[in-house]
């Protein structure tokens, strides 16, 4: 009976391929890449579905942990991720693949996605975008642009020009200095965008 319900749910996903995993929890493959720097990085991160986490460290290099999530190892391995470096400009891109799959498991769903966990020097230019997932950044300075189609944005110990945009979620910026502009969906409450801690911004974060 439970398998029949899963098959019915799978049949309802008309816009994408689907498979059923009764016993497993899906697969996650982890890949690490390191990029050497000569100056502050210009870092662009883009994923169609997945979380993004960026924190600073004291090394003159950028480390990116790429986490591919899918129903099986083969399907996770097939998720395309391109990485390019031109001087100190680094681009990590995980575009949505063809025939994107969703897996119905008993009790939950497994969707394909690619997440990034990044360590970088504090001073940088950052452009982080995800189609569906949360973004968390900490201890960064410079131009910081954060955007998610569906998810929360959290920032702490930031300095510089900060922009944050979410299609559906909350925005919280703590211990920040510089300028900040934020946009959350019209239906979000005023409390959905907030600053906390020792923030030194010119007035409240703007919706």
C-alpha cells in the first residue's frame, strides 16, 4: 500500500522525471576544490537548488566543497558543476540539468541539488545565488550580494555593501557595518527582515 501511494505521488510530477526509492535515503557525493589567489577574490556562486555557506579564514586561497545530492551515486555524479578561474575571479556554477528528477521515498522526498560550502579570505566581492535553498555568510568584508528564490538569508560579522534578496523567506543580518539593502516577498511580516547584535548600518535594513 505504501509503495502504491509513492507511485501515485510520482505519477503526479508531470514536469520532471521521477523515481521511487523505498529503502534508501538518496546519495550525496562530496568534491573539494582549492583555488590559489594573488589578491582579494571575485567569487560567483550559482546553484539551481541547494544551500550556500560562505565563511572566511586566514589562508590566501578559496576552498569549495561541492555537495551533489540525488537518488543514486550515478545520478549525483551526473549533476553538472563548472568551475573556472581567471586570475582572482572564480565562478562555480551548477545549472539545472535536463530531465531533472525527484525521488519519492516512503515518508519524504529526495530532490536533486548541489550545495556549496566555501572558505575564503575575508576581503572579497561575492555574488551568491541559489534557486531554492538557504544562504549563510559570516565574517566577510567587501561587496556582498545574496539571492535565493526560496529560502532564508543569514549574515553575521559583515562589512561593506550588502544586498540580500529572497523570493520566499526571512532575512537576518547581525553584527554588520556599511550599507545594506534587502528585499523579501510582499507577504512577509516586518519581522522577516531584521538586524541584530552590534550592527552599524545607516538605518534599518530596507525592504
